[in-house]
């Protein structure tokens, strides 16, 4: 279960670049949750050691569409 199960980001069919993914999630979190949640996500996302680790972290944070 993601941390924010009622928040969804559309990644399918979008740019798969790591920075594009981080930006998309950041934008949704700022709009749907709070600036603090987005800042916390950004801080933790930048610590991820690989593309797969980032995707797993995104899935732990919110729903992916």
C-alpha cells in the first residue's frame, strides 16, 4: 500500500527519464498533498541508487497510472 494511496501519477506513455519521473511525481504531490510531501519525496528520490530503486520508491509513495 503506497503512502498516499489516493494520489495517482500518470507515467505510462510518458518520458521514462529518471528526472522526468521525479518531476511528474513532485508536481502531483505538490498539487494533491503538500509542498512538504513533495520536498520529502524529492529528498528521498535523489538518494535512490538505481532506476529500479526509484521506480520502487515511487510505487511506495503513490499510485502509478
